[in-house]
C-alpha cells in the first residue's frame, strides 16, 4: 500500500488562500475598514517584514492553525 502523494506548495497556498477568502468575506465583507488577507510562503520573519514594508501595514494579525471545538482548552 502506498501513501497518497503530498500536495505541492502551490496547492497548499491555493487551498489556504481559498479558505482565507471565505473567512474574509464572511467576517469583513460589509466592513468599511481596509482589511486585506494574504497568504505568504517562505521564511516567516522575512516574508512578514517584507510584506509589511511594501504595503505600509499599520497592523498585522496572524492566526495559528490550531482548531478547537467549543472553545476547549488543552
């Protein structure tokens, strides 16, 4: 039995972007605030600083990939 092939970086980025787009639409679709969601790939510190500098970001919000049900704590 062989394991299924792993997704490529491009496939993972596309899936993350689609998920982020849905989240942004559901939570900020009618917002008057200038909110942008972006998925970056690379060395986190370098990518974040470069993006923030290039876009004159005033705030950066990052989430984790941990999903919990019903606000359970570990």
